[in-house]
């Protein structure tokens, strides 16, 4: 048998076991981090992985032996005893420290061995949350026995009821020269190997007993960007990794803070605005980045990830978005999350087309949500052709709101013969280049957007019947980008000029 760790949990598996035997139910496109045992792990420093109910931190302890993590009952004693803006203390447990009985200066991330009432039998591990001076009942040297080198953001999330669940000796990062990411299910497992399967994120402002909505807008963008449960590495730099699938989107600067290891931000300015960043090293704050979350598990994947890697990620809480759901299903989802609902109408078959408040944190903080609905007989179902017109489809989604919800909307502009025209607002700078222009004949039910070749750029049209000369926006073929088709053209007869028309994207 060999002993390995999977996401911090110790397991014994038969010799010759493969990765697939211990990592199941994972998207095969998603990689895992594999950390092989080092050969120099008993040098001058020792790293400890401290697992808590709010996430994990890694502590570097010089002169190993200041605390004995193997003492009977030691881990069970590490419950959060008190916390304030300056520090958080876990314990009590007995130690042999001699209290100095005077205050000392501590920096953020310092791990202090102190005691309560100057009684060594009531000792605590005190994590410093910010620079401060205090008397923690420590020894004459201030009692600093280590420093948090990873997961500092977790320090700010601890609250009453939290505890340490395990303390694991691990090798120093400099020794992980044989570590890597892989999707190979046949990887041979070795004794002492660590496997990390996913990254967990705690979003900014969300606590079990309190929700701060100050970052609700930028957090919503994060939850939307990672809603499919994956992070796609478009860049892997020395200080961060980057997911740029949802860029060119305006996101407000809501929280400017230092970007420490494990911090997650959204870029707010420049060509990459809207991109998601996970930091693997400490760097200063930047007015082009707003902090949205903290890695609480799986920082190893971020450190080892390469360009084009995909890994599984989970953000807590999950996004709350009912727009696009049939009303009955929306009410069930809201009830399952403890949110009360107010609905404008429940007559007939209806779909949710509006939600107030509009962000997850605001809904969960209020505990109630108001839903606007529309009869299915007035909702146009469309299928978009991303394979033939990826850029035009993406622009259409952004213009109509389908980029962020399953139902979008667009104003009806003009109706004549078998053509229905819609005129979304086109932001300055949006370019619609010719793409998937029709050849020979436009089929009935085709959906199109006018490209840069014509003055009516951005006009959206649906043509009910086939035509061999003009596209769905009544433009010549060279000015027409076909982006999809309408599934239920009969709904169009209910549309009038100047109506706000609701569009639902469906598959196939």
C-alpha cells in the first residue's frame, strides 16, 4: 500500500494504482496538480498546511519544533477562541512558554504562540490579521513562531464557530521541482504524493452570518465568468494566472487592495477589462484591479498551471440568477436557497425575464427577490451559430443581454412583409466585420445582424420566408451576417413595432 493525499485527505491505495482510481467525477478536460515528495524537505524551514473550516493557509516555521502538532488532542483543541480586526486566536492548549508580560509589534501574517492570563496551560496560536502592537502573553522575543506564506486572505474570513481541522507538514515550495499539472488518468501514484483536484474561492463580502454588498457588481461578474465551473488559463506569469474568456466588459472598481497570493481580481480597465486574475505572489494594489475573492483551497494548481490548462473551480456562494427559467422552476430554485419571491403574474406558462435585486449578494442579503415574467407566447426562441459566426454571435449576446442571462431583450424597430427588424443600442467602438454572409439563398427563419459593409450596422433582423437576394435585415448578402435561426417563428405575429421583445437562447 502507498499513502497519498487528495485535497488534503490522507488515503491508502494499493501499489500500482492510477490517478483515475482516486479522482472520479471530474471533467476530463480539467487538470489536477500533482506534487511529488521532495528529497530536501528537512532543511532549515518547514511548511505546515493549516486546514480550517474557512479554507487553508500555509505557514513557514523557522526552527521547526516550536509547536508539536503530533501531541495528543492538539488538533482537536484548535477552535477559534476569539477574534478581532487585529488577530484571531485558536486554542487553548498547554505549552512551556514564559510570558514576557509586555506588548510586541506584529505584522500581517505573523503566527504567534501566546497565552491567556499569562497561563501557559491556556496557550493559543494567534494569527495576526494586520500590523499592530499587543500583549498576547508571548515570550520575550514576541512569540512569533512562523509566518503565513499562502492563503493570507483566509485570515480575514474566520468567525465564531470556525476551527482548525488538520495541520499537515508539507515540503517547501522551492523543493517541488518534480510537480506539475496533468489530465492523464493513467498517472502512476507514488508514496507521499499530493493530488489537488480543484480550486475553491470565497467571494468578497460573503460570510455565513453577514453579507456585505459593497462588491456585489464585480463579484457577480466573477460568478458569471466562472459559472461553468472551470478556469481557462490564457496567461501564466510569475505573479498570476489569467482567464480572459469574458473580456471587453466594463466592471466597476469596488475594492482596491494589495494583491496577495491567493487573491482573485477582475481587471477594470484596458483591453483585458473583465478578465479574471488569480495571484500566486504578493504584488501591490492597482487601480485597474478590483478584488473579488480569495482562494481557500487549491492554490497549488494556480502555481503550477500552464497556458491553455483548464482546471475545475468552485466559487461560494453559487450565482443566483433566475432569468430565463420557467416560473415554476425559478420558484423552486429560490425556495431551495431560502429566498422569498414576489412575482408580477402567474397566469399561464411564463418565463422569468427580470430579477430585482440583480446580483447574487444583494439577493442573499435581502432574502427576497422580485421577479418580472413574460408569457412564453411572446418569447422568441433562437439558436445561435457560434461555429459559423463566433464574433457576431458574441456581439449579439452582449447587445441583447444574453451574454449574462438566458433571456435577453431587444427593441422592435420596424415590421414589413415577412421581415422583423430590431435595433439594439450599439456601444461606440463595436466593430461587426463581415462573417458568415449568405450564399445563394437565405433560409426561412434566419436571424442576422448587419455588418460594417452597410450604414445600418448593428441592425438585427428575422426573415420568415426564404429569399435569394436580400438577408433578414433587408440588406444585400455582402452586408448580412447570419448568426442563427428562430425556433418558434409563430411567436413573431404577437410582436408590434416599438415593443421590447424578449429572446431566449436554446440549444440545437
